[in-house]
């Protein structure tokens, strides 16, 4: 858990200063803020964007000051964040390297902490945020303080995954959220199947038939419920997994078709563009896969209409 602890404050100061230039449309400032993980939202004006960045930077500096003075911060009754349990910059840099390489951004302004209490049995970590606070916080199992791996989790993979969610949060577009995050996994299995869990309800719906089957078998064996149609519950088992797998396959096919289209049109880092795109925009790019000239005109129109696309094209050059 070694590493400097004050980098969040300096990063926030840089973001606050850049937000002033971004308000006027300075492409260099906008691109640099993007590289820090401050992505523009669809339809967001430069004034609103600058205000959001400045407010987040203010909260990051305020948080740094509070925990520096008090030694701890209460996180809305969820947990007590202790200064000595803060994740060091060296650990965060492990994850930031992956997001920088794949998507062109590295976040170092989100505070993170190792927790040892109130955690689920298989819980590894997550980023938490609240509607009235623009600053998210990383909460990670304490086992990662001294280990790079715990169970089937890797520390850098877990943090990189959550960094992707923090960066894309302003887009408010869930279709490819898990696909982008799991794409950083060193496990081909997780990388491919991660997109199956598009919504929070997906995991429940995926597992629900297994619990129903267990309940049915228990009732039949121990409660004398001989009338329970066990074959029906077996038949229910593959339905939602099959739906999820098909949906994931079709979504990935569209995403990778869009990436190929951008690559053929001369984009060096197509996934950086798509990371900053909505699902509908991704579908539009994929639809132009066989029309390079049409795609070029489409991109020119997007760049002319929205600063988000001007930045996306700029960072896609590698």
C-alpha cells in the first residue's frame, strides 16, 4: 500500500485550471481533460462541461483536505474511509496504464480505499457515487493491499474495470458499458462474457432459474410436493443465459464491425472513439462499414456539430 498520497489534490488543481480554457473551446485543454478521464457527455455544452469538471475538482480537493486534517471521512453511512487505508498512487497507476493504453485516459483524481469490514464473501471492489456528489470513491477489499491477486480477481484488472465505469458515466449509455470494461481483462472468458451483464438485473435473471430448480427439488424431496414438475424447471435453466449470450454476441458483432469500419477509414485507435460514443452512434458507424466515403462525411459532420467528437477523433490518433 506504498506510494504518495497527495496526487489527487494536484490532479484536481490541474483539472480546475484546464476547465477555464475548456469553457472557451480550447481543443488542447479539452483533449487533456479527456486524457484525465473527464469525458464530454452527449449534447453537453462547453459551459456545462467546464462547470462539471470544476465542481468535481473542487470536491476532490475538499476531500483531500478533509481526510488530511481528520484522518478519516464518513462515506454517507456506508463506510468509514481511513487515511491510512488509502490506495497508493503506485497501485492506481497499475490500472491507469491499462486504460491509457486501450482507451487513451488515466484517472488519478478519484480517491480509493482498502476496506476489511462489511464486505460480501466474493466481493472484490467497486466505485461508488452519490447523486449529490460528483466525486466517486473506489472501495477495494483489504486483501489487495498486499496482494496483486485474490481468488479470481486481479487488482489491476478490478481497478481498471472501475476506472472505465467512472470515465464513461457522463455518457449514461449502458449497452457497451461492461463490454468496454471487461475488454481489459487478461481472461478471454471474462472479456467475452462480461457484456452479458448489461444491467444490474441481468445477474439475478441469469441465476434465478437455478434457485427455482433448487427450491422445486427441495419441495419435492423434503416437503412431499410430488406434483412439482421438475422437468419444467430444468427447461427454464438455459433460457435467460441463451438470451444473454445471443444479445452479447450481436452487440459485440456491431461493436467490432464499427471498430473495423473506423480502422479502414484511417482511424489509428478505433476503440478510443467508440469508448466515447453512444450505442446508437456505434450502430451508425457499423452501418457505414462498406461505405468509407460515407463514414468520413458522417465523422466530419459529427466533429463539426459536437466538441465531444472533435476530442474523440483527436485522441484516436494514438
